[in-house]
């Protein structure tokens, strides 16, 4: 089976009530003849504020035929380009790099995903600057009650943990979260009831793998610091 897969996603039936079925995944791209004109979408920029939960309909295991440049949508924190939108279902193409660095390869038909469209110009930055470029996969170590929410401990690979700081930002499954604590093996985040209900994080169990994206600002700071 090829590493390159097509993913078809449809909004989940139990999506939060404030979400309109199918609407968050359509960006400001209009087709005029053979040309596409983008009006105001900042393609490939996200904030980690999940708009709805989608459901994986199918995986065909091969490259999409005739794919073109379309709308950017983050699925579980992975920025993908929509190759087709039909009756509330959106098809995407996941390249080998995305498959290697994320949890998408493990998804089965029927699985739910966090869905966020690309940020539009003028919209508030509700979470933090998220690129949709997964840095690595972490593993849920513990889930403990924390008031009305829960406290989640995630073991992270060194290449991600190096950019994690207490009270800094991290994207987990595409959800913008604040790091509550950090040690040499992982970090902790506190999940409020809304996050548990509006995203798939409420369905996590110990041992589950999650997509992690570190704050890109930390990477730029590291790059600009003198190495000597």
C-alpha cells in the first residue's frame, strides 16, 4: 500500500451545536472558469481553535486523481489541502511526510477528527499561531480529574519537548493548549469542560498517540541565537 493516501471527511453528527454542518471547511476560494481567486483566507495559518469534529469516511490508499490547489484545513493538527467537496464531504491528500510525522496513518473509517479551517484575514487569533506542521507524535501517560476538567500528561519526543516551556503554547491534535507543567520526559495540560466537549481530546485514554506541534516562535528564537 502506498504511503500517499486520500482522506474523505464528513462533519460528525455529534459536532458542537454552534457549528454549522459543513460550513467551517469551506474557505474564501471562488472558481471563475479555470482560475481560482482567493479573497481573504490566510491559507495554511491556524489558531488551534477547533471549529467542529469531523468523521473519516474512507481511505483509498492511493493518490487523488487530478488534485489541485484548494482550501487548507487542519485535521487533528495536520494542514491538508482539500481536493474535493461534495455533499458535506471533503477529500484530502496526505503526502508521505505527513503520514510519517503524524497519527493519520493509524486512523480507521469512522474515526473522529478535530477540524479547523484556515484563518481568515481580520479574524481574532483565539489560540496561538499554528502552522499545521506536526513536529512529532506524543503519548498520553495519565489523565486525572482537575476540578470540572481534567489534567493530561503527555510524554513527548525530545525534538518537541525542547521547545516546551511552562505557560507556553502547544498544539495537541490541533488544539491550542497552555503547558501547565514540564519535566524531562513530558508536559501537562489542563483541559476545561468546553475543550473536552468540543474536541476529540475528551475521548483520549492512557496510551493514545497524539499529534504535537511546538510553538514556531520558539524555533525562530533558537535559530537566531548565537551557536558559539
